[in-house]
C-alpha cells in the first residue's frame, strides 16, 4: 500500500504545480497624453492648436476626440496594445494638416508623447482602391477600380504616368539591392503621352486632372450592376485599363485606355482582392527604348523619386509589410474579405501622410467619383 | 464573456443518458425510487468503485433514442433548438469477486440551431468564438468511458479513462468546422465497510478544440468574444483557432449508513481548469489565457427512504488575460449555496407521491476590465416539484411531475425576475421509454414555451 500512497502524493503534487499565476494588475488603466507640435509647419500656415481631431485605434477599441487650446488631448482607461494614432485638421478649404504614428501602451501606464503636425502635400493621390469585388456568388471580378484625386489647387496632368501592381510576393516593391529602385512588381500600365519630370511644375499636357477632381481608372468601364446587382456603375469612368493581348478584355470606345507595359502579359489589369500594392509613378524612368537593356523601361525597377503615391493593403493586421517604407509606412485594408464589397478610401480627399494605416478608412461599399 | 459556472461535465454534457432520464424529466428528486438513483457513492457521487456496493444492477444494455429540445428561453449563445439521434452501449459486469468492469460507449448525431456561436458548448469557454450569422451546427460525437474496480481487502482501486471526439460543421457562412478531443483519466481509492463508503478521487485531463472558418464569398465576420461587450475581430479571410483546456480534479467524500436506516453523505470537490488559446494567424505562442478554480461542498442527509435533504455550497474564482500583457481582462467570483428537501408519501392514493422543495442563492461578482462592465448579482431561486409514479402493469410504468419556480434577479435572463411552471412525464413500456417536458416561462410581461421530448429503446 505504501507504494500507492507515494504515487498518490506525487500525482497530487504535480497536479497543483502547473497553475497559471493570476495577474496582480487590471486591464483598462492605460493613459495616453498626446501633444501635437505645430511648430514644424510652414510659417505661412496659421493653425490654431485646438479642435484637431485625434484618433487612437487598437485592435479592440477606438478612442477619439479633439485637442484643447494647447493642442493636447488625453485618453484614459486604455487597454494594453499597439495603438495607431492619427490626427488631422482642415486649416483652409481643402487643405489639411495631419500626422500620426504607432505607440505601444500598457495598462496602468501613463504615456506622454508628442506628434509633429505637417502639411498634407498637394498633388495627385490614390484616393480610393476598390479591390475586394462586390458581393456576389458567381465570382465576378471585373468591377475593380482605382480613384485618383488632385489635392492641389492647380491643374495637373496624367500624361505618361504609370500605374504599377506590386503583387503579394514577400519582397514585392522593396528595394532589395538598395539602389533606390523598387523591384519585384507584377506589371505596369501607362497613360498615353510623354512623361515629364518635375511633375508638380508641369503646366501643360493633354490629359489634365483639375483641382480637387476625382478620376476613375476602371478595370472595365461598364455598368457592372447589369451582371451583379450589388456592383458599381463604371460606365462613366475616366480611364480604362486595356490589354490588347487579352482578346476577351472589354474596351469601351468612349473611354481612353491605359496600356500594359509588359510584353508577356495577356490579361486585364487586376489586383488581388485582399492584399496587394498599387503605385502611381511619373513614368519618367519607364520610357520605352528599343535599344535599351530594358526596352519597356520598367524591368529594372521603379525609381523611388518617381513615385507620386503608393498604397499597400493587407486584410490581416499581422501580415508582413513589403512596400518600401519610404513610400508607405503602413498598410490599409485590414479586415476586408474577398467579395465583401468593401472599399478603401482616404479619410479625407487626398489626405496623405505616407502611412496608409493612418490615411485610409474602410468603406462598406465603393464610392467611385466622390468622397464618403 | 461571463465564465461558465461549473465545469464538471465537458463536451458531452448535454447528452442525457438512459439511466438519468427519469430523474431528469421528473425534476431531479433526491429520493426518487429508481434503480439508478440509490444513495451510494456510485449513483450519488459518480464514483466508479461504488459498483461494489451497487451490484444489484449489473447489466449489458444498448440504448437508442431521439431527443428534441425547443428552447426559446436560453442564454444568448446557447442553442435554441436541438435535434439528436443517439445510440449507446452500457456494460456493468462482474469479472470475479474482486474485479468489476464498468464501461460506456456513446455515439450521437446532433443538429444545434444557434445564434452566432461557433462552439457547441459556448459557455464552457472563457473566450468564445462567434460570427455574425445564425445557423445550425451539425455533427457527430463519440464518447468512451471505461473503469475497472479492483478490491484488496477493504480498499477498492478504480482507474478510469474517458475519451471523446466530436466534429461539427456550421451550415451557414462562415461555415466553421470545429473539432474537439477530450481525454481524461482518474484514479479513485475507496475504503468500504458495511456502513462506510469513503473515497478519494484524483484525475486530470485535457480537451483540445480546433476551429477553422473561411470567410470567402460573403461578408460575415469572425470574432473572439473577450468581454461582455468586447470582441476581437478576426481580420484575415480565414480563421484558424485552437484552444487547449487542461483540468485537474480532486474529490474526497463519504457516505455513512447508520443502523436505523438513516445515512449521511458528504463530498468536497476541487476542480482546476486552465485554458490557452492560440489565434492561428499569429506567430505568437498563445493569444489568451484563462483560469477557473472551483470548489464544491455537498452534505446530504437521508432520514429514511421517504425523507432526504441536501445542502451544497460552491465557490468559483475565474479570470482571463491576454498572453501578451499580464493584466486581468475579466474576473468573476461566484458563490452559490442551496438547499433541497425531498419527501415521499406512500399511503393510499398518495402512494409513490414525491415532493421536493429547492432553494438556491447565488452571489456573482463580475468585472470586465476591458469593456468597463461591472456588476454584482444576487440571485435567489425557489422551486417545488411534485411527482407521482404509478406502475400500471408489470411492463407499464408512468411518472408524472409538475413544477413551479421563481427566480429573482436571474443572471441568465438579463437580470429579470422569472417565473416558470411545467409538466413532465416519463412512460416506460417494456423496452420503450418516452419522456417529455413542457415548461412555460414568464419573464416580465411576456411568456415563452420550452419543450423537450425524448424517445428511446433499451435492450438489455
């Protein structure tokens, strides 16, 4: 019997050793004090520090509010986690300041932080990307579009610009050899016309985009609601991607085309529903030259200084980021499913801090040609 | 999420076995005259070595049956409709004078209509997997329980092993699939004399659950429910969750029979549950941790065959936290005490007439730190059940029961006062057994009906 008692005692001992230790502190006691530093703004810009909208977002909760007269705001009872902070304010009609970043907060901890406000640069922006397709059960995938927006007060021109799809490669659109050019993209498409450098100084061209105008670049410029009731009418799109090598690609005669720059590619311009990269570039380093090592101009990479705007989107918040952080420091699209009908749009027209985690919001349905 | 009160029976907890049917349908009356309901450590405290003092009912039995439950009065994530077909085999045999075998094998096919829950026992889990659609979870379950009891002089040693698996599919988006495994083992030492049955039982086990959900082609969302009003949204197009529940059990108790027919029994039970949850899309080790400590105390007094009473008390301390941050998410201290008095009248027209009065008091202190939701709930409940058993012929036996009850500050019905009453009956005719239970619940100014039905065949 002695043996049984020993076994019994041993088993009992091991049973109660492996216990979880109860935390001594409670969640929901984090404090975040934010001060916005307006001193780095251009001296010609006058912005009062109060009433700047600030949002602190973690995977569990969103806190928001407006700064006081000292440009400060405090959030209390925060849950531990990684928070994305963003702020913005309109200081003139269609002119914004903004900024943000990420910060890790622990419950029962008080964090004081300063974020620098800067002017949202004008220019052409990728304002909305509808990638996830409309809700349907026939796998209809022709209704994607990209919306551009001219956030400046000047007329700009799209001549010769290129649109690049990065793809889902783990090194997509990254500067692998550190030469200032982004490699690993799937294909590039060009607007007609000759690309010109120093884009913002351009005063002439054939394909204008007027101040604060939205421009729709449709995969297929037609009324997709004829096929899928939940879809969008893109028959009035401004541009259409057309690949002449794809004989099934729909080409609306009244809509000008954006042409594929890849010889061996015979499909329409499509991008992944939940994770991909879209770049808008001046196209000045992608001039076709038959005598060049790179006859189409883009095979050697996209020079970062020619990128006007770039957006990465990933449906999972834990996905690894691939697009070079000099173009986009974050990614949008978290939580979007394929065939969900959801779209990604900047929080305000043209609002761009080069961090898509901050700059974009998720829409339940696409809004081609207007801002929700 | 509020953590489940008690976690004594795991994945197969809602299967009603044949030998529990009469007791179940007739309101759990303590001294109900039933071959499966004697006051011994096997029937009353579920101690397998008690087969040595309960040798009158050795048998080999196959039971098959159909169970239906229409339950609009339910907690939010529990099923509101259950259909189940089951078959089970039970064997209690004497191998020799010192060795007995007790085994059970059960298979069932179930269809559970649920709102938003992706788990068949949603309140067993400290973290709940949910989605945005309603639908049926349909699937199969297998459960095996074996024990042998070996007697050395007055000591009986009983090792016991249980194994169960289940696989369920949701028929609506997100079309989640759940797969569960249960394995547990116990050893029980029992000291038996003519008057005393004293036992110590220890055991451990684990339950593993995997849940896979794909969100393609539609727009439903998958969430992990963390607090009363806090949900963690799963952001990827597919969800791959994993949960592991380790548990330890320690029971000690006795039954003492006096010379004059009176008896007392008592049991103290301690259960520790530990949970780890993996969020399959993360590279981190775990996502959430939870712990449940539960202690039960029971004292039962049998005055004679006609009068029994029981008092009990339980204490449960539960908490959850995330893996990344060592802070409490939720915390719950739950105390419950109760009293039952059961009387049997055996004279004239009141032959085999039973009446049982129940009273229970629950003190529930709950804190949800991430949702800033706090409450303290003191629930009081009364119920009274009246049952009559009539043996019509040698083969035909009928039980009929009526019950009325009142719950003040019900914690399960959004803190309302609830009144209910019902009727139930079990008819046994040879190998056939039919049971039904109908209850009507009055909550505020509205009422709703609850109905259960079971038909089964027992082949000895």
